[in-house]
């Protein structure tokens, strides 16, 4: 059903639609999130094997007009490699979308659970489903680059003793049976995706009310507290803060922070923390995203 809806949206898309990069292949959760985010504007999905490739394609602009990048999951935590990729790129965050992730065990039609020798999927998907497979110790779990690619290979290679953890959309695309539905350990399993565009193409959204930025602070007592206190004084509602080591500078860290603006607005808040931060970089100013079920 979801496959049909996405196809109908593509067929009725505007002529000057958008080519959207995703990490993964047809049927990946990135494609589902992109469908909710872009709707009829999206005319083509550009698959990428890695997030590095995704960033490069959006920066070059020849194959894609924008893209989606998973940035955190409620079970697996932050994707710090993606934060660093984004920080060092020419891209800007222009939106966000939250997607409820339902993991499913897919196989070729007619295959039974006892027939399976191994199940393949992305490491994050496997981590989300380990409790299910503890009850089936005869099944070997094998990490791959992508959930949907794992599903596609079942079909292409006619793998009758192998299953895949992937979406219902992947099952539709590759004519697979859903042997077990919703096998994730925790049902409140959501992934947050950033919507990305090349910095040079970004137009300010008048509804923008959320800011993502990165910065460093000095090795002084209370240096981070000062930044947070200033943001609080400007009525900025902090929604996330995380840190990552700065490569080449042992025991030094870069902070990544999100906040939703209050009545004063984000410009004043950003200007106020400039003097007390180092390497301040605004990663994006965008409208707070919605949460979707599928």
C-alpha cells in the first residue's frame, strides 16, 4: 500500500521536482521518511551506499537537489560520524523529520522460520531486534550496508535459507513475505532525519523556529555553563546537546546543540553566544519537524 502511494505521488509530481539522496536503496527507511517529507515534490530517489557518498552527491549537485540523513535513533543513540560529516561539509540543515521504525523479518515466499540459517541487515537494525533472535539461536545475524539492500539480495540471489530485517516497503518492492512483523525489541523506536541542501541553494524559511549549531569552549571552569545560561536568558529551549572528540586535539571536544526559539528569536541568541564560544558554526535554521507513523 505504501509503495503504491509513493508511486502515485511521483507520477503526479511537478515537472521541476527534486532528486533526493538517501543512504540505502529502494525500500529503505530513508525513502519512507523522504516520502513523508517531500511528498509530490520528490520525483527521484538517488541511492547512496554510504553517508559519505550522500554528502558528496548533494555537494556536487549534479545528481541530487537535496537529501535525508539519519542523525539519531531513540534506541541506538547518535550517529556521531554523521554529525562530523555535516560539520565539515558545505551542506545546511533545512528541515527534520521523525519516523517510527518498525522492523520486520522478510523472506522469500514459503520460507519458514526453521528454514533460516542467517538473517542480514544494517547493524542498527540488528541491534534493535536482538531480543527476538535470542529466541531463535540457530539463526546467525550478519551485518550489511543497508536494510533494503539485504532484502533485495534475497530476491536477486534466490536465498531460501536467508532472511532480512527491513521495512514493509522493501517487502512490497521485492515481492517478499513478512515472516514476522514488528520484531524490534522496543516499540517506541523512532529515527530522526535531517533534511539537507547545499549551503548556496538554501532559502530562509519564514516558519523557521529551530536551530542546530556546533561550537567549542575553552578549558575553563563553567565555560559550557555560560553558553547554556546565555541561551536560557534569550528564552531558547534546549532540545539536544551532544559532544564529539576533535580529531588531532586529544581531550578536546566539539559540542552539537539544538534549540527551539522563543519570543526573542534565534538571531539574538546566536549573536549573544559568539563571544563565549569558539569555531561557532550554524548547521541549520529550520522549522521543527513532525513525527510520522507508517
